[in-house]
C-alpha cells in the first residue's frame, strides 16, 4: 500500500505542478518531463505486477488497489496514462467501474 503513495504519487504530484497547476511562468518543463518519465516507470512496474492477475496483490481486490486507484484516475485525467499502457489502462478502468469508486467520485 505504501508503494502507491511513496513511489507512484510523487511523480504525479510533480507533473501536475509543473504541467498543469502552477502559473506558466513558474513551471519548469524539465521537472514535468522527468516526472512523466518516472510515471512511465511506475506504469511499467504496475504492468509487470499485473501479469496473470486482475488486481495488484492477486485476482482479488485489496486495499493496495484502493491506494493506487486515485493516482491512476488522475493520470488518466491529465493524459499521462493512455493506450500505450493497455494493461495498466484496463486495470484503471476496472477500478473505476467498481460501484464504490463511482460513488466516491460522484459530484
């Protein structure tokens, strides 16, 4: 569970700051680029972990999936997770299809 917050979320936070949130004049393109590369490494690690199973820990949904779900949703929303990582995208879509996830993200 810690991996989601300690490894997956930090590059997303840096990317969001330097590609989306900060005023244009305060953004550092190199930070956004490096963060995008680190996110690709995160996606590759997730894809390796997902080989032969539906969720992170096994074929059963677990707290590890809860922890990673928000990060992947945000990655999809800002366009850093797309069709180039089909295993991770499909996993993210499975998480987003869960009724509790939809309820938690309803506005």
